[in-house]
C-alpha cells in the first residue's frame, strides 16, 4: 500500500518547485543557459573538483590501455 498517493506527491513537487523559485528570485542569482552543456561549462569554470577525485581520475586515465593500432590494410586503403 502506497503511503503517499500521487496527488500528495504532486502537491509536494509543486511546493518544492515554488520554494526553489522563490529562493532564486530572492537571491537574484537566476541565470538562463542556451544548453545543458553551457551550464555545465559555466559550473566547471567556477568549481574545482576535490583533490582526491582529481587523483583518482588521473590514475584511471593512466591505466587505460592505448587505443588499438589501425590495421595495415585500413591505413593502406585510406590513401
């Protein structure tokens, strides 16, 4: 049995969305972006990752195998 019927979930979502909108208008920091990628780039420019995460990513990239070499016949036919 579902303790939260869909109507109360909807009301909660609407209330939460209204609270977020009120908070954004009060702070005056609301910005619109042309795309999700633009928003992510802006966030990345202002946020530095934790040092441990940066180390883990570098280590993971270092352990990646090199890309496979293109077969000779593909290199030859590409010309």
